C-alpha cells in the first residue's frame, strides 16, 4: 500500500515536468499556449516546472536511498554545522 501511495505522489511532479518540457518545446517552435500570453513567459514557466519536477523526483530518490543506506558516503554524513567549536 505504501508503494502505491508513493507512486501516486510521484505521478504529479513527473506530469508537471513533462508539461514543462512540452511548453519549452512549443515556445522554441513558436506555438503559444492559449492560457499564456507571451512566448517568453511560456518558456520560463515551462523551465520552472521542469526543474521543480526533476528536483522533486531526484530528492525523493535520494531520500529512499538514504533510508536504505545505499547512497554515497557524502550524502550520508550527518554533521551539525551550527555547533560552536572550541
């Protein structure tokens, strides 16, 4: 059941990343989406959607890898940078 919920949580960012890629492609070829009034705005929103979707999925994968201790050593470090030294 947990894996199904996790899959459903990942579907939305993947869809938004795909929509962002489509909007960027359409902006490059000059096809304007009716909801947006400027090509540059369409490209910018598409780029943001793509970056947010990819970073969410990447962060989720890193979180799962950290939980199962399969991530690289540099990601498993748990140092506290805010402690006073001395």
